[in-house]
C-alpha cells in the first residue's frame, strides 16, 4: 500500500473509534475492556501469522522492543486516555493528546537523530491550532479546576507514553523486525499488562451480554487495533514518527464528521476554519 493509503486507513478507522468507545463505558472496567481488545487482537494476529507460516520466534532484544511497544503503546497509553475521560470532555482530551506530535518530534531528534524540517514544524503547529479552533466552544466552557488539571495531566502523560511506544516501534523496524509479528507480540504484552492491572484493582471480567458492547468490541479489536495499528506502524517505519504522528490531528476531524452524522452535532464556520488548518498542516507534513 502507498503511504497515503496507509495514512488514510489509520485516520479514517481511528476517527470512528471515538464513537465506538462510547459503547464500552460503564459496562466493565476500562482495564478489562482493553485486556479483551488487545488479547483478542493478538490472538487474531498470531492465527494469521500461523496460517501464513510467518516466523514468530525472536531473540531477547526483539522481545524487549515488543515489550516496550506493548507497555507504552498498547497499555499505559490507553489506560491514561480512558482515565482522562473520567475527568474531562473528549474535546479537551483530543486537544491534549495532540502533544504526541511534539513528543514524537523531540524523540525523533534526541534518540534517532532525525533532522526535523521547517515544514514538519509548521504543519504540526497548524494542526494543533486547527484542533483547538474546532473544539473552541467546548474549551471556552471548561473551568480550570483541579479536576480538569488532573484529566489534562492524564491525557498528556498518555501522549508521552504513546510516543515512547512509537519510538520502540521505529527502533524495532530499524532492526528489521516485522510489523505484523511485532504487533502480535506487542498487543499480547499490552493485553497482559492491562489484565494484570484489572486483577490488582479487583475488576470483574464478567458482564451481562450487551449487543452494543460486543459489536463495538469487535470493531475496536479488528479495525481499531489490528488494521489501524498495522497501517500506522508500517507508515511510521516508512516516514518516521515525527510525521506519522500527525494522524492524531486528523482523527478528531473525522470524529467531528461522525458526530455530525450520528449525534446531531451542529457544524459551524469556526469548525470549517479548524478543519482547513488541520488539512493545511497535513499537506505540509506529508508532501515530499
């Protein structure tokens, strides 16, 4: 697949997962839902690798990379994002999480030695400003309370963890480790981590069968995890974490369209300006 198709796949799928996650809340604990999601995704990928006879045995150094990805990208990142949602609105959560752009840029420079071009920096700035403009009405309604600060802190720390996971994936691909098998092992480790945290917290792994919950879980597992992360991490290996991370700016734009279609969200001229800024930043970053 071309880079543009990989990028579009990740953005379009993740942009719809915000709506699907709504059906995951208040049924079981978030740690349990994440354990279900990543362990099932891992099992699907292991099954695919087995059917295609792809090698699944790696040395200790390879598993260290997979453990890093699982811990940060498929574990702590999502736990922080879910925790933030208990304190702040999804709009502020989305804005705070765009900090991953700058974390990826810093990590790429400090760890990988990547030279960051002016267009990448301008594109990242345009994208973040566009996101704020899109959600400005919700931002204005937020009072700067201790609760908001706690939620924003969870979101920003989650973005930092996600950036560490991106870095682990970039280093793994530099060593020649394959994306599909790497995702299988990383999701397995992330699923074990979230399951372990759920057990420590005394969360129940039983729940009443709920159609909306099960359908959303299938969608989040197959599309939001297996397909989207496969596309995104492949793209990351090709164009670098500092540029691939721009997907986090475009995901809220797609989520905005989904909300307009299914949740009767009223679009405004300001939202149009924000989308235009996000798209402009998109072109600056992804064009050769």
